[in-house]
């Protein structure tokens, strides 16, 4: 059974939830927030939607336990097809090992039932901020260009070929956020809230550790790091002379 909501907003959600009361409640909240919602109630129909509309969805919400195909199987199929659609997994299974299994299957975030709709919306907003689908394929600041398609940083130098630095996903996300806010001081707490999951353990030095890894990578490629530490305030991406 399908419940399709027509609208004109570009934020299109595939909602896969077989509990009709909960599915209806989620759909109504999302529509009130101006999302376009395709709601299906079993995994096989969800997979049909995904195969026929690979590029139409901005984010997906999968229940774990579904008829036909589970949310885990949907995630695994998506990732096997190299599809990076952001996925929020819903489940009544709240043990840490369940969350690990969900994330390892390819889910980007995990929300345990019961939940409040405000948290669901907050997690969707966080996924959308991190989604490469909502960013241009190239982001250039001064001599630095981020290539989203290949997760690369290109550094242009005078009279030299451009240097290419391969990045991990988290390194790419950190650089993207800093470059989009070039010359602004971004507190470490702000970076963490934007780029790390809401329910991750509050490791205070996670941002500093990531910045150190980036600086080491720049050094290995004989490039000056454009990320400046502003003591007591945060980090700033600055173009170099």
C-alpha cells in the first residue's frame, strides 16, 4: 500500500513504515514542514521506488522490521549500488549492538522508538546538512577546490600542476563546512554539532583530533594547511597568499 503526497518542494522523502498510525503521524509532520513525502509500507515496494527514482529522493526513513525486505536489507542494497542517499533508521531495538548493526548496514543515523517528532526533524536536518546531494559538485575557496564526486581536495600552486589530496568522508565534511564559512571563526562545539551524530558519545577532543589528522595529511603532501586555530575561540579556514 502506498501513500504519495504531491507537492513542489525539492526535499523529497521516502518513508518506509508499516505501522500505519506511526507512518501517518510522521507523514503529516513532514508535510507540515514542507517536505514531499512518498510513504510505502513494505520493503519490496520501497525498493521499487528507489530503483525507479534513484535521483528523486533527498533522504530516506526506513523502519528496521518491514514486510518483504527489512530496513537493513534496503540499506545494504542501496550501498551495494553505490547510492549515497542519506538514511535514517527507525527501530524499537535500542541496544548498542543493534545500533552498530544498523550503521554498519549503511544507515547514516539511528532513532529508537518511541521518539518525539522534534527529534526526528532535527536528525533529518542534520542528515540534509551533511548530504552531498545538497552541495555543488565543486566548492572553491582561493587555491583550494573540493571535488565532491571523488572526495578530493585540489590545491593549485603557481606554475605547478594542481596537487590532489584524497580525503576521508569526515575530513571532507569538516573542510566543506569550514570552506563554506571561510574567514569566520567556527567554535569546535559548532563543528561537532553540525558534523557528528546527535547521540554519539561526547568526546570533547573529537574535532581537535580531526583537525590534527587533516594537518598531517596536508604536511604529507607538502602543502601549508589553511585551517587556523584561534585560541579559545575555534577554527578558521583562510586562503593562503
